[in-house]
C-alpha cells in the first residue's frame, strides 16, 4: 500500500478583510482538495499540543507521527541535522536568521523590517555567514551556513534556558523587549551586536541596497535546542519513507527519522518554487519502492508571514493543480491500494503574519472512497463535519488503519 502526505505549510488562515471576510482557502480554486473533502474523511486536527508554541517544528513532528510532547527538543537541532552537523548531547544549537533591521546605530532601537533579508540567496548568505564565523567564532562556538536566510549557531558543552523570540513573530515591530535574555544572553547579544556592525558595509549588502533589495544587515537567534532522538520511521511505522521539502527543518526531521531525503531543483520554499518538480519527485520515489512520502510545500506559509494575500491564494491553487493532481493520478493508476492525506501544519494568518495554534482542516482520501458529500476544503466546512482528531501524531495511524 502507498501513502502520501501533502502538507501545505500555513495554508489555513483567518477571515481576511480584503477578501470580503473569507479565508484564502475559501477563495482559492482547489478541486482536488474539494474532492478529498467530499469523498474521503474530512474534519479538523489539532497538530500543536496544548502548552506548546505553534511552530512548524512541533506541528510537522506531529504530522510525521511523533508526539511533540515526547520527542521535541528544539527547532535548531533538527535544522542542524539537515546540514550534516554532528552534534554531541551536550551541545546547544540556535537557528540564526539573516534579517533586515531598520538601520538605527544601536540595535536596541531598530525595527524588524524583514525576517528573511529579502529571501536572500543561499550563495550570498553563505558568504556572509562564513565572513561572520571567521571574525566572531571562538573555541566551542561556531556558526554554520545553511540555506537562504536560515543558518545555525552551535555552542559546545553549554546550557539551555535562553528566552528568544522568532523574528517572524514581530515583522514591522521594534526589537526592544524581544532581544535575547536568560541563559547565554551575553554571548548571543555580543554576536548580534558585532554582526550588526560588520554586515552593514559588506560588499554583498552594498550590492543588495543598490539593487533595491533588503540587505542582510543583522543576525537573529532563536529556536534553542539539543540533539533529538527520534525513533527511526521504519521501526516506528513499518513503512519505508521519504521526505521532499525545500526547508531544512523538514529535511532535518527526515534525517533524524532515518528517512530518504529527496531534493528538488528549483524548490525554494517560496511561492515561486518548483511545484511540478516536487510532484514528479514524489511520484519517482513511490515508483522506486517507497511506501510513504511526506511532500512539504512552504509557499503559503511564507506568503502568510509577508502578508501576501494574492500570492497565498496562488500558492494554494498551485498545490492543488501541480502537486495534488499528478500525485493523485499516479496513485489511482499504480495498481496498489493507497491513502493520500492533505492538510496544513498550522494556520499562518495574514492578519497577524505569524503562526496560530487552532486546529486545521485535514482530508484523508483512500482508494475507492466516494462519500459524495457537498463540501469544499475550507476551515469552516471542516468544522461542520464533526470529525475531530485531538492529537496530530495519530493521523498516520488513521491512514494505515483504514478507519
């Protein structure tokens, strides 16, 4: 039997005034999502446990089938795993964003202009991160380049306990009151303050400013954690699994779960990603013998963070037309039973430009399902069905059980 999870990161939303009080899912054209809602199992699922922050880390762990309450040890070590960083159990890691701050002389007086530094290219970012590592690293403290604006700081033999705010949680707002505090505050602030001074006049940033792009003029630390210990996915589920994502966090979960990681040329994590290439990669990996594929598309989430209404609708429609449609066609004709699950990990409402924790709509379609309900795949219509799963990590059991 084949299993496919198609996860549209952040697709769910709240009512948008510019859309006449509708959500992007209510406005978008998505006939394949609607088909699964009409003929399969359709309802709401709680992916973020009570008391935990609504991050893509906890929510995706949940959808992978891992209870975040048991397995979650921080976001950045999952990303470190995707970068091939060999962590010791005593190491502490931090996500390091390249960001754009508003430019005042003192970092305390700045505003978070752009948490992604204009979606800076990986090539530009790598040069800037290596530049900072060469000048600021010391024994037991290293900065590692990742992808686009997403990087990793590793402290050897360190303690946890820093109080940190994700930069996408306060776009357009002052950094005052959100700078690092708690454990390792002095070290983190020293790095951030010195990086702010060093990056301003770097040739890459001068060129970005000249091209009217946001400069990567600062770094921002968040997502503290230690090396996770995930039960291998094959051992846990009995399924040979693969992961397709442009996001290092999702790749890191796959690495830690000992799943195959499939990278797709042109996959960017934005609404300009290679949607069709991701679908083709999923079909290829299933045809090569994988039992399960986790196909993650970041686009709608990034649009939510940036307040891009039209682009979020576009992303949802591309997921339906260029990802779900061909994967569904393959499964229908592969000669095996199958189940296909479509959902977001969490809402990323345009209104607040960050994540929220309420349950999200899921549609689980199995070969031959034909309930024939008159429904659309939306937040409000999922609520009307009365179907509710209160623990997202149990979705994989629903897929396998045929319930």
